[in-house]
């Protein structure tokens, strides 16, 4: 079992209710990373649904409060169990206070008209990209091996708000829905390419984030030490809010997941 699995692990305490803990190593700035919280919520909903043939297709999380590094509970519910699709919800609670709320869709395998009009950007392979050094003051980043692949490294308002990295856990692990969720929110916001670290202010806290899973995971033929390319782009900043779109590609060019989040651009 990897550290990621230990730290997203949940213990059942009653039907649909699970207990977990916040490990300090997943902290970013003020509290646990949003992608980590989202992965924990996804685990709770999958446990509550208990139907392995129905896999996640979408997940939306709203972040209400900063979690403390203390035990928490996940309250999961199946809102509707249809013939081919189920809708689930989950609440992340500490001391009676709602920290985050989520809704997800799980579906059986389906077929349909397939097409794709997007492709993975052309970037150097991981072994030709600069490794992002670890920081003693940022334990979250020490869980990952990260290589810069796309975007400006020197911040400038004239730069596109776009960034891309090859990323994987340091502990080899197949990318499933839980880890894909984590990897979609494991790198610095793309606005940093324009405004520098911190987004030019006190940070870029996420309000809500949606994940769409575009492949059955793990991908056929995937290996635990495979690299994945995360590409992230912000196109609009207005009234103190920004959006960020994300794409997660396998090294072979398969689109694994997409994301969109709304965040505050604090000053």
C-alpha cells in the first residue's frame, strides 16, 4: 500500500459514514490540498456505492472551509441508483462543520459515437525536462516527481497563463480514478506564469472543481511508474475570480481526464 492510499484511506463507522485523518504532508499554504480532499471524497462515494462495475464519470467538489489536520468524517449517500448510472453525494465534516461537499456520477461501460478534436501538446519527453526541486517548506510537493514541460518559467503579465508538467507519484502506483483526481490538482496554478508564485497576492483558493474521467482506469497496459502530462490554462480573470481548465494525458497521448475550477484571485 502506498502512502497515498494510506492517507486517503477511510474506516467505516456506520452505514455510509467513514472516518479519515488529515496528514500534514498533504498541506499547501493554509490546509490540505484540494485534489487530496477530492480524492478522499471520491473514495467515500465509491465505498458507499459498492458497485465496482459502475465507475466514476464526473465529480464536482465545492470547498467551503479549510480543513484542520485532525480526524474528519465522510458522509456518503446514493441519491439515485438507475439502470445504468448512479448519482452519489458526499459531505466532508469536521466538528459538525461542513468542509467540502461533492456530487458524482458513476456509470457502467457504454458505447457510442467516438471522436476527438484535441490532442496532447508536443513536449519533450520526461527525461529531457527539468526536474522541479523539492522544498523543505512545501511537504505536499515531496510526494511527486515533477518535470516542467510547458509554459514560461519567469513570470510576466505578457505570458499566456498556461503551464504543463510531467508528473507521477514517487511511490510507483497505477493511475486509477483516485490518483487521476489527485494529479489534476497537484501543480501550481497556471496564473503563476503571469503573476508569479502566489498569483500576485495571498494565493488562489479553489471555490469549486469539476473532474471528468474520459477513460476506464487504469488504462490497459499502464504501468505503475508511467508518467502523465498535466496541462493547465486560465483564459479569463474578472472581478477577483479566475477559471482554470486542465487536461491529463498518458505518455502515449491518451486523454485520461479533464477538469475545470473556479478560484479566487486574492490580493
